[in-house]
C-alpha cells in the first residue's frame, strides 16, 4: 500500500497478488471517491482517491515493476 499526496489531494495505491476473475477492472465511483483497477504482470493494482478518474488511470498506467539487483534470477 502506497499513499501519494500533494498536500491538498491524496490517493492510495494497493498492490496484491492477482486472483483470476477477481478484483476491480476499470473504474468505479462512490460519492467523491474514485477507484481504478487492473491486473498487471500477476498483480492486482487498485488506485483509490478523491481525485478525477483520469488521474487514477494515469497513475496506474505509469507504474512499472522495478528490478532489484541481488535478487534471485540475477
């Protein structure tokens, strides 16, 4: 779970292992809170916040899995 804020608005990014046919895919809205979810590289990514849905989609689309040097497979 990550929280991103500019001091005025904030959003949360949740990352978990993907389960086929489960998890949010696309957008959802309840009152002022929007959410956007996708499954990427075996992970369910859900971004939630009181920001426009376009912002959530752009944050999700900008995420990349980092390769950590020194882990198994190097």
